[in-house]
């Protein structure tokens, strides 16, 4: 069973559909179905997490027997919420659907936020350079990793969404913090999350904010470097009512002054966080997060260390792609349990 990239054409009159496995291109979620050969399967019993603090068993990087579907170029429209430009901006995300995806089912959703000046294809399409401590290296396909984690019963079958963290090329390269983070806060709440709820089989009963908030325990985010800061400044603070699971790898400065006033002002102070997972490389001097792990429980009763606040230091690892791949491997296993 080959993974399908691109559009699946639905032949309404015949009641049949066939995958175009070699066709790459844009896709709208309303036109997507899965191959007939991906019949519904009984999920594997969920095993206890097998986390890493250094390297992953390379067999996880090989193609799995049961392969999910990666949909590239899923289009949605947004606008500039910061400077008031109401003209539509064309934006794209990538969506991974697990093997045996049932459009009538209910799936948790993991959002992956990319590193600085990258694109929506960073997490799920771009090969990741995985340098081992012994100097050897391998190119990692994150979709193979997700397939294997699900097939082996180490994480639940989930939808994985990789959006673009920037509104346009101008902001991608200028990287204006005063625009980037407030923009993504509004875009995530008004466009990205509602779009996913409307077009895929999530636990949300609707796409309005109240329905999304009611399903918050089924939404989680992992960000690496810039993506970690984007989670902190665009979701964990202003949109805590929309997700309950957070993982920050190599970035984030979680302080009382940054988060507490937003929770008070937005009425989300009492909302529980199911997990805040912090990951840093042993040699990472760019985005260390251990300080947040040590101080958060002192200023907020939301967090209990080693329960809903966890920390992993990755041995012999810096601010690098191996850290992000390891973060995905661990996070997928810890979320939604």
C-alpha cells in the first residue's frame, strides 16, 4: 500500500474513487477520500510509551506496513488580522491521516509548528537530517515515523496538521514579532482550527469557538525552536481554551508575566493543561527550556512536575533536527492518553 500524495478524485456517478498515487498538487479537503484498500482496522492496544533521550531505533524510519495518507497543499483563506488588510491571503497546510482513517470516526489532532523561516512542508515532507552521536547520519521521513508509532501501538491513530507559521513571504523573511505571533493567534483560532474541524473527523461537533473549546482535550501542538515560541505566544497564552496538550522543543520562555495576565483576562485561568512537555538538547544554548520546568510550579497551580509538566534533556544533542525528530517521537506517545 503506497502512501498517497495529492488529490483523490471522487467519481460520484459510479460511487467509486481511485488514488492518483503519482500526482502531486493542491488539494481541498472536501475532495478527499481514502483508497478502498484502506479498510477499517481495529486499532492496536495502546502500549506504554518508549521515550528516548538520545537516539531512536532506526527501524522507526523505515516504511511501515500500514501507511497513512499525506495530503499536501490543503488550501484555506485568511487575512491580516494585525494590520487590518482584509484581502484574502492564500495559505496552505499539510494533513496526515492515519492508516484506516474513517471519515465518520473521531480523531485527536496534533498540530506541528515549524522552525524559523520554514514552510508548511517542513515537518511532514522535508527530509530531516538525523545526526547520531557516533557521527553517522540518516535522512528521516516524519510520516514513516508516525506510521510506525501508530502501527506498533505506541500512539493513538491521530490526524496531524502542519500549517505555515507566517502570513506571507514578507513576514517570513523580516520576521516581525509584533506581527507574526498576534497574527498566528488569530489565524489559528479563526481559520486553521475551524477548517480542520469542518473538513476532517475530529471530536469537535462544530467549527464555532464554543464547539472547538468543548473538544480542547483532543487538540495538541508541538513546536520546534520558533514554532515553540509561536505555541507559547499564539496559543498557550491567548488560546488556552482551544487546546490542552502542548510540547515545546528548543524554544519558549514561559514566565508569569507572559502567561498569567492573559489567562486572567481571557477567563481561562481555571482551565486544566493535560500536559506541557518541554524538550531541550544537552548542548542547546539557543532555546533552553529547563528553567521553565523548574519555575512553573511555583507560580501556577496548573502544573505538577512529572505529572502534567514533563521535561526531557536529549543527551549529546544541540539545537538541531535530531532534537525535533526526537520531540515528535516522544510527543506523539505522550499526547492524548
